């Protein structure tokens, strides 16, 4: 009887270990995805801002001519 209970506990521990590893792996993948997504959005935002500034300078130059 004790042997059966011991093997069930070991089986549950392995299942918990696998679940924990899957969970932490998913958190790692999500962190990488969010980090890359942030970097791409930051680049796009800076590019947009620079384009707006350039457009405003060109419009101001055209008005002054």
C-alpha cells in the first residue's frame, strides 16, 4: 500500500514539475514577444515623430518662401 502511494506522489511531483516548466517557458516566450513588440513600436513611433517634424519644417520653409 505504501509503495503505491509513494509512486503516486512521485508521479504527481513529476506532473507538477512539467507543469511548472511549461508555465515558466510560456512566461519566457511571452516576455521575449512583448520585449520585441515594444522595441518595434518604439522604433515606429520615433520614425513617425521624425517624419512629422520633417514635414512641419518643410511646410514652414514653403510658407516663408
